[in-house]
C-alpha cells in the first residue's frame, strides 16, 4: 500500500461535475489499496474573482486582509470535494492549511513553509480517511497565528511539501495538460509530451509548458527526493515524471528557507575571449558561434551585454588549452562582422584575457530569493575580489574573477554560505559544462563533490540535446550606465533590490570598460519581473548620484526565450543552432546568458512568440499530435 499526495488545480475542480469526477478518481485510487492526501486549489477563476472584489473596495488592499480573503477560495473546494467523497461512501475530512499544520513565515502573500506538524494529519490517514487539504495557505509561526498564503503556484508547493513531510511514496500533480510538454501548447499546439525530465531541467524551465509546475514545488522535490509526476485530470495517461536524486536526509525544519546554496564551485582553467563593438543586428551571434561550432571550439559561458549605440559586446569563456584556437576563430571572423564601408574601424575588436577563474554558487534553494545573489556579491566585495563577468540561471550564479583571487573568493563564499570543504567542486582541464561545442568537451568524474549534484553527469536515456523551450513575457530590463568598476558595486546594487524583495533573473555586465574622471566604468543590465520594473528603477535612480552611477534605463517591452537540456553538454553546435533560428526570422538578440544546461536570449517583446516557435522548430521538438488545452 502506497501513501500518495495528489494535487488538483483550479480547472480540475472548476465545477460541481469536475469535483465529482475528481472524487471518482480519488475513490478509485483508495480502492486500489492506497492512503491518500488530496490538495486542491480554488475552483476555476475564483481567486481572480476575489482579487477583483478586493480591488473594487481598495486600489491597494492590505496584504493581511488579502490573505484572509484569498484563503477562502480553497476552503470552498475542500468542503465540496469532501462531501463528494462521502457521497461515494469514502470517509473524508477537509482541512485548511492551518488545521493540517502548515507553518510558515509571517510574510503575507508570499510566505515560505517552515515546517509541517503532521500528527493530526497522520491520525486521520491511519483512520482510513482521505484528507482533503486547502492548498496555497498556511499559518504563521508567530503567536498571532495569522493566515498566510504562499504566492503564485502555492498549491503545488503545499502538495510537494506535504509529500516530503509525510515521506509519501510519490506526489501526483493533476492539471489540464497531459504532462510536461516541450513548450507551451497554447503557443505551439504540436508540442510533444515528455515521459520524464530531471528536476534540474524543470527548475531551469520555470515557465515551461502551460506553466503546470511551480519552481518552488520542484525545489522541494529536488531537495527532499520526492518522486513527482504531472498528469492530466481528464485521462488515465501516465504523464511526465520529474526525477530527482535520492534524499540525503535533509532536515524538515525550515523546509523552504534552509540553506539555499548546496555547493561552491570553481574553475581556474579558463580564459575569456570578447568581441567588442559588434553590430547590433540579427545574425551576428549566429555567424560567430556557427564558426566556433565548425571549428569544434569548446565554449563555457556566453554573455552578450546590452547595446550601446549601434553595437554591443559578446564574450565567451574557454579552457586555457584551446585558447589559441578560440582566439584564432574570433580574429578570423571579426573582419566579416565589421561595416563594409569602414573596414578599419574599431568594430569587432578581439580582446583576450588570460588568468581568470570562474567561481559559482549552486543550489535549488536560491529560486525567488533576492538576497542570495546579493550575498554572493557582498561576500566577494568584502574579500576584495572584483567581478569581471556575471552569469545567472535559476539554480546558479557564476562570476568570472582574476585567477589569483580564486582561492580567496572560494574560501569567503564557503564560509558565507556554510559550505563544508567536501561540498566544494573544483573544475580543471576536463571542465564540465562546455557550451554545446561549440561544446564537445567531456565531463570529468570529479567535477563536483556536492551531496546534491545540480547537473547529473548523464542526461536521461535517449534524450535529445534540448528538452524544452520556454518563453517569459513578464520581464522588464533595467540598465545602469557607467557603473564604477570596483569591488562592492554589484553588492550595493543587488543588495538594495534584495532589501525591497525584488528578485533578479538575468544579470549581464558589459565587457567594454571606459575611464571617466579617472574611474574605470562598465554598464550592467539585469531583468526583473515586469511588475517590479518601475519600483526598481525608482529605487536605483534615487541612489544613482550618491553611488556614482550613470543613467538608469527601464525597458518593459522585452521577452526572454530559453532552451534547456542536460543532453546539450558534449553536443556540437547547440548555441549556434539557437542563434541561427533567430537570425533566420530576423530577430535581433539583445542579451545572452548561459549556464551548463540553459541558454537564454532577450529579444523584443513583440517577437517573443515567433522566437519561441522558431527555436522549437529548429530543434525538431514538434510532434504530429496537437494538444488542445481545456478552457
């Protein structure tokens, strides 16, 4: 007999008929000999209706009262589903987040789970009852016992957290699509269903598919080794399994706020090649990395900064043994990127930098926590380490620093994030994470010694290099011109945003350095949620003069398109194929950032959907069957 946690989303319980259908599925599962906890969302568009009511009363409603209001949506569903089960003769009891013992931070509208008191829940399960739990909510750990909500996707988070706390055999997420697809079927109806995907790929593809799984839920599944499956509410198809490493006995206390960083990694075997002032037009990255791919040059990080005038900079890192080859490729293609009317201009200048190191922090727990990257930058600043390049993903922040400062950086970061010596990962000549090779390097067996490897040495069997393509249309980009290039600037910038709970996604530091008034300066750009854009701009503008920054520029008309796959490591030409797909559609790339298993490009917002469709097609991810998402 298995203990199973099931979660049903709003569309799955959107009407009396659908609630009764869910009750039948639950009843069938219990009759097969299983114990069951069922987590449900509010019916259909109930939450949207409650938000609308609040906004009719107040343009800026109190967050505590919003939690009190929104928590009622799930209470309706749990009562109705319990009644439906009882009508079938199945003992059932409905419980709110507070009653089931989900204890959270005292942070309204976006609380994280601290722990779950499971004694009451376990008692009902042993009595043979199906426990129907209100998702998305909990109760604060303070003596005030405030009702809290977990934020967007909170019912997913509730379900996986309960599965972890109860040590359930697995957790089933029921939704309106048949599982996890290679992209959003609303945008590409021919998107294919995946049988399985790793937690790491799922974390990087936070906006994959029809947004069927919240990254916080995946984070918990990964950290606690919870087997997770996403299935359709309308069929008995097997769905998609989200695989994770076996649990390492992580404490269930401070469940969502325990150590956000699992490992500090470093690689001293790196060099940087940058092309400065390349034309800001479609096809430039495709030509450069197409040639790099043909020459079998292994590339790790790729970064393209924001444009300045009609040009921008592209930089990439390689391992030192192949630096000469990488430099030769860049030098050979540079003339072709220059203006034909002024071939002797300073366009496409090749800059090579030796003696650099890449230092990274990695961990699923950093998702949505504004303070993690800021803490890394502050730690490096306090150690007197200047940051030359920054690259970010959902589960990793990497900084390129001077090789002579690598040991100092690793020691400081390990201390700051409480990482033991055995949890540091070093990278040498067999650097793991070459960028699709462009990207033909092999991964060394000793690449990482973290107890929870973020990137497994091998992808799932028979997987293509790219598993999925994601599009995020809800981002805005901020650029700060002429930031002083000295230790501590990034720490101040992102520390300020963290203090105001503004999460940052991509961070790109320009390669071009200018000396103004005797101070070397660079531009820095980053993306945030569009809803945080104006607030972030105001905050940074207020301190710009005091900290010696230049203009703060906000652009809300952007889109981020990403490809993800553990199989892209060791496969030639992945980045080049992505860039070529965009070039063929005359889509200009405004920014590029990469991690080992992810490549992200910022493009114009009105070209986002076309970019997604072009890339999905280029990698042959479309199938013959069309998925129709139920209304």
